């Protein structure tokens, strides 16, 4: 298996970096090919702006999506964007390592998504007409690939449970797993979350490492989160979930075919 | 009223910038004081890293939260962070203008949150002991202030309805309205969302402007989203919502005292 690891943390001695090292070690030992994009160390250009398009006339108004479409089509994207797209196309599995800051990914990783998931690559794929709204949510450029979020959180696990004050971890990560990964076709595995990460003792780290290595051993057989396909028959022409599928859920959980329970540490 | 406007868009001729101009024009004409942070034009430093702390020894491991706590307490934050904190403390109302990119705010605004909402300012406020988990979710440094998201989205409105394929707009914005604003005490007004923003005709823009000016006229009287207070009696000692309040909802909607319906254009 070809595995692409993306790390977003400013500190080389961080827990996130240690977990990334475990990913590389365990998967290489198991015979997989692994490449890493360590965004802070790469000085990844975070901001989406006119400099992303080699042919864009800076005197013209920038419509970022249009410029992205043109540059992707004509091969005038910047080399850093192209390189990351190639890594995604190469990979069977993408593993994202990041700390949850303010209930989502760090800015540097968000900027990676904004720039790399270009129009024609990450969105705007396929025909948008009639009852079709393009190839998205289970179809698209990256269909058949899998991904997993490996997330550290400062907070306590109960605060992220179904009725916990922060909201359920599955819902907090839904805009990423469903909105960023499933959208261009990637199947998201249940996330691996380490809670109270700011106060991790040596003993707890050992337990986390054992659990995480176990997860990595099972990586190829774990079932992805069963999000519904846009063009799979569950949605009507307005992209509303058909009434008989609504049942007793509200919110994001409607878009799973079953309730997902995240593995937690 | 003192109003702090934060804009995150790379293009000065963008719809987002036009909406920001309407905010400034309408509120100044109504006698309010308005200041603007235009993040792209300010060359806002997006990345949270060791350079944010004037006293941090770069040979030492960076624990961002700890370094933030120390720098906030000792006055050794960088001037750009301090300046934004002062604007927040000055303001009665904060209006955020941004395009929804991949179901959340652009990276530059996320980086603003990560750096400005320091430990001791945005989080880690108050005692964390016993059944208290600090002053957050309706208490904290910024309590009594209000905020509103003014968001443009490329997608169509039905896709963001309660059963729409993207998930409900209220849930998509929950990690911001609840997790970023309500957390340090700010009450979030219902968002103002412009759908299909990439194909806005002159006629539709006129309608949007009328609706938005109407919204601004009512700004001081609109009721905030009624999120529950952490220490208001609705949560138990583990920060789980008490069972009698769960009723027939699942997901983020549990944390409103009533179902919120966003105004849409």
C-alpha cells in the first residue's frame, strides 16, 4: 500500500510528530511505501491568493475558483500545489496528523486544502446539470482512496461524547471527513483521537502508542465511515435526503448510513 | 456601539469586500464607531509558531498553549496579537466577513483565531477544578459582546438545509459560533449567508444589499443563538447535557435551548 502522511504541527518534538514517526515506522515495517509532507518544516505557503497561478494577471480581479480551474487545466499551477496533488494521486491511503485547535485543523493544513484541492481536482469535477451536481460525495478524482485523521485534543473525552458540551467528536470532524475528504471521493476511516493530549504522562503515552500501533496493524481492514453517496439514490433532485431515510436523527448524523462510534483512547 | 469588522478575502474587488464596505457605511451612518482588520491587506501572520512569543527560547520544546499563557501574562506577545486583542476588548460587536471555503473559514482567519485567542484570553480562563471547567461557553474574557458571521458560499441553499447533503448551515457554522465565539463568552447572532455567491448577478446583488442593510438596521435587537451556558445548570459534572434536556435531538442542536433557523438570502 502507498501511504501519504501529512503533518501539521509547529514543534518537531511534539506528540503529533511522535505519532507521525510511529505511522512511518509501523507502516514501513509492514512493507508499505510511505511519504511525508511535514507542512511547517516545508514552509508550506498557507495563503490562497493570486500568487498560486503562474498565468494570472494581477491587474485583473481574482476569482479564486475560476483561476484555479484555469491553472489546473492549463498546467499553470505553482509547483508546490502540483507536487501535493501528485502525492494524493499516488497514494492509496492518506493519514493526517494534527492537533485540534479551536475544533478544527490548524490554519497551515486548512491552507493546504484550499490550495491543493483545486477546481477540477478537488471540486468542480464532472457535469453539473439536471439532477446531477457533479462528481462529489463518494465520486470524483480521489475515489477509491482512504484517509484517516489522527488528532490530538486538549480536552477531556466526555466533553466530546454524544451529549458532551463541545459536541460529538464525529460531528466536530464531519466538516473534514465528509466535507473535505468524502467530497472529492476519499473514504474516511474513523478518526484516532488522543484526548487530554497536553498532559500526557509517559505511561499514558505508552498506552496510546500500543493502541495506535494496533490501529495501524488493522488499517487495511477497518471499515470507512459509511457516508451516503450523492448520486447513490438517497438524495432527491434538490440534494435533500429522502424523507424515509430521516427517521429519528437530526444534524450531520443523517448523512451516515449508520451511526458511527469513534474509537477513542 | 463599537463595531470591530474582520475581513478575510484575498481580492479587494470581491463580494466579501463589498459586503464589508456596506457594513462600514451603514453602521457609521447609524452613528456607530467602526474599525476594520482586513487580514490579507494587513499581511496578517497566519501561522501559530514560536515567533509568537518574544521571550520563548527557540532551543526549548514549544508547547504552544503554555508559551501563549506565559506570554499573555507577562506581556511578551508580539504586537500584532496584542493589537487584535485590544480591538476585541474595545468592541461591543464583532462582524466577520469571509467566504466559506471547504465548510469553514479561510486559513488566514483560522490563524487569526489561533494566535489572538491566547491562553488566558480566549481559553484557559477561570478555575478548572471540581465541577467547574473554567469560564467558557457563555462566560470568559469576552462575555457580553456579540458577533455575527457574514458568509458567502458557492453552493445552493437547499444543499445546506436541515436534510441537505452538505449538512445544515447551523451545524456547519457551529464549530465557529459555539466553539470559537461562545467559548470565550461572545454571543453569536444568526449568520447572514449568501448562497451561490460565485454567480451573483447585479440584480441578485441589489437584493442581497437590501437584505443585508435591513439586517444591519436590526443589529442591536436581533436575538443571539441561544446556546446553553456551561455553568448554567444544563450540564452535569462531566459536561454532559442532562438527560431530561436531550429530548428528540441529536448532534450539535442539543446545545441550543431552541432550534435556530438561520436567515438566508
